[in-house]
């Protein structure tokens, strides 16, 4: 590729100037609205949506741009892009729309790759939020340290408010940067300038926790959603929203689209989730294993294009330890051969001594989902992992319209009929 022969600084200049031009074109909209940037490996979309709901409950007008949905005021759509943090012109255009709609706040997911390409430049961030950090995008950045360093740049650029997950082992790197106000959250230790959640509970109906004397009862599945809720509550508190209003807003939310979203409830349960990293796999399986069930069927793949090949056998290993049936399929193979990606995942499955008769290799994702539903019996749990609400399936140069949730519904109707 020609990119290999072009010095890195030329690309940096190109990305920087593109960020400047796009901000200038849209008249630097971030100066006219409070922008909240959320970074971390997991939980960015959920935190943004939860925080948006809290701010709306308090009477503010909110816009958010997440990998799940895009909202400006009263209008919300599924994100049609195959990108968490889109290009500079699209981000600045979104902020311009939020200003025109007279929104008080705009909430953005901020990714390491986006920072690396200067997509965060010329955006005036009022608040930076750190959710957590796990190994991800290692090939793209060269090392975990480089990946972390890109995330740190958001906090270096944000001078006013910092919100931090004090339970994450990387938090000290983020605490180094100065801000007018810092607010942390924890479920392990009570500290000054921090929100402490205690009496944590998880059930088939959701998660619960207490802050001071207020009990929060969320309908969201998975213990990890306690952390997402805490980061959202901190955003509310930073902007003067009291805990009672936060509680009221969060308890109204039934689900986050594509995040532990129950598509079919009975006679078996089908759950769609974005989980695509080892840590998120662990969290999802941990959440559902406590549900009453017969067997667990996992349907998943792994992204191609050289993306984090190291994690493929690890995902296979985790699935083998927690599933009764595994169906390997395409996620987004891009320019890699689907069979090779599946083979790499399979090496982790077989390495755990998983029964081969319960392992299926079906590259076609629709056929894989169909097979999973055909194998399902009463009280089983089917997990469709890796894509959540993503609206495209990328195979080679083809971008196929897609939605795991709709495919599950369509195939279930066919089988039922």
C-alpha cells in the first residue's frame, strides 16, 4: 500500500488540518454548547445514553452521538455508520445540529483511533469521562501503552471537569491531569470527592445499588451496568442534578438498544449484545449464567482487517468455558478470509476440550442465527454477540444492511411458522 511509503507526520498534518477545516466550516459549534466526551474500552454508548436521560429528566435538552443511536433533541435514530467516532465533518456537523436545536448538552463517544486521527481537535470539551480500560486495538496502536496514551489526550485537552472510574487499575494515569473539578466513582472504597455505591445486587430483573440512603433499581441486565450508571450519575451531579432525579431517570429505562437487549423472552431467551472483547465476553456470560436456564448457545465471530487477532482464541476459550453450544460465524471479516478468522477462534474453543459435536462453523451470520434458533429448546439462552445495533455487515468491500435484532426476529418468525 502507498501509505507505507508516506511519512507519518504527513498523515498527522492532513488529519489536523481536516479537523480545523471542518470546525471552521461549521463555525466552531462546540463553543456554543457544553460537550461531554466519554472514553474507555467499554460502556461509552450506555453511559452516554444513561447520562442523556438523566439530563433530560432534569429539564435540559440533549444531543448524543453514540455507536448505538444518534439523538438531537426529540429526534433519535439508529447510528447508520460502521464507526463509533465518525469523521471530523460528521462530528462537527452533529454539533452544529445540536446548537441549532438549542440543545444544552452534546455527549460524544471519544475513541483512541479518533484521537489518533485528531477527530477530537477543535472540539471544546466541558467534561471528560473515563469508564475503564482493557486491551483493545493493540495492532492498530502498536501496544497497550500507546492505546492508553491516546485516551489520555482527552483528559489533557479538557480543563474543566473530569469524571473517573476509581476502581480501574489504569485510573492513576488519568488522575495526573489537572481540572477545575474532579469526581470519581467506586464500588470498592469510599473516598473524598467520589460517589460510592454499596449493597450491589444483580438478578434476572436487573441491577440494584445504593448511594447514601437512596436505592437505585435498574432494569438493565449485567453487573457492569452498575458502573455505567455510576458514570452517568456523576455526569448529572457535575451539572447540578440531584440523586433523586438521577434515580427517577435511570429507573424509567427498560433497555439500551443492542446492549444486553432481550429480543425474545419466552419460551427461550435471545439476547443481543455488542460484546466483542474478552472482558466484555466474561461480563455477559457471568450475567446470564445466574439466570435459570437449560443450556447456553453462543453465536459470535470476530472482526477481520487485522483487528486484534490475539483475542480470537481467547474469545473461543471464554465461550467454551461458559457455553453448551457454540456457533462461529462472520462478524465483519473485511478483507480477511472468514474461514481463517473462525479457525483462529476455534483453536481457543478446542483447546478447552469443548465437545466438537456442539461446535458449528457457519460463516453466513444469518444462517448461524437460524441454526442457533433451531437448536433452542424451552428455557435455553441464546447469545448473539459482537454487533449489537450495528447497521452494516462488512464482507470484503461489500457493506450489507444488517441488524442482529431484526435477523433474530425474522428467523424466529420463519421457524415458528
